[in-house]
């Protein structure tokens, strides 16, 4: 999981919501459609560097959906609150979502303030550790373990599919690394924290950064 720094919501989204009057109210289920929904979706993808808010795999509009961090069933007042919207893998049009289900579709209506590790928390990466096998595990910090374990379980972040994808990404990042100095390896790790020229993060960059910073 990588920290997501929220930007201001798109102006066209703000303008659309500002049209509310006695006869019409913006509503997620009834009238939140194109172009506003597509504009919001694209904005979320851009601010996340085109990786899933939870697992970190590469996503695009067709392969992701707009996720409510706090479910709109429980928090209806946040249904159109941009600060509560993020983009998760597995597309909105894939209903039911393809097996194995993970991330936002697996999470569904679950949210627990104490046990949900949010990608909107600056320190969210501190809750997890990543061995080279591709697993995601709770940190050794006992104060963070319960939240990490619950989040991994509720979002199905440790299924074989995601483990295998992480391992492939980690293995690719480690090619030729034995020829680098410690300083160069740490510089490489910092590079994975940056967007590339296309405004994208490397898929599973959180796992790659962890490996580079903790094993070399």
C-alpha cells in the first residue's frame, strides 16, 4: 500500500454539485454519470499514479472502479465527497468481479476506523513488510499488527495472484542490483517513490521500496 496525497477535486465535479437546488440534488446512484463520473475517475487515477489504492497493481479506467474508503451505505453523506474517493483495481463494469476477488470489491461495505489501514494515511506503509517471495505481512510493530492483519484479510491482499505479481515486480527490480553500491541502491529506492515521465508509479512500488531499503 502506498500513501495517496489527495488533490483538490476537479472543478467540473464541484460545479456539478453546486447546481443543487430544491428540485434537483446530486446523487451517486441516480445522476452521477458521464461526463462528471469519468472526470472524477481520471482525476483519481492521475493522483494515484495509475496504481490501485490498495494492492498497487497497474490500473486504468477500464480496469478499475471508484472506491469509497468509507462505504456510502454507512456514510451516505460522504458518497460524493472527493476526499473519500479512491480508485481500486477490478473494473466497475465487471459484475460480478472476476475471481479471485480482492481490494475494493472484496472490501465491499467493510470499514473499521481502528482496524482499516487507509492509503490516505501518511504512514500507511509502516503497517506492512514484504519478503522477496511476494507476500505482504504485518509489521513487527505490535501497535500496528492488528490493523495490518485485518486489512490484509478484509482486502484479500495476500492471495496467490497478488503474491505472484509482487514477486515478478520485485525480481525485475533486483536485476543487476548486485553491481550497485549501497548509496546507489538507496537512491534507486527513492526513485521508485517518484512518478515517471508518464505520470505513473511502478506497479507494486511499495513492495520494491521495502525490499531495497531493508534487505540491501
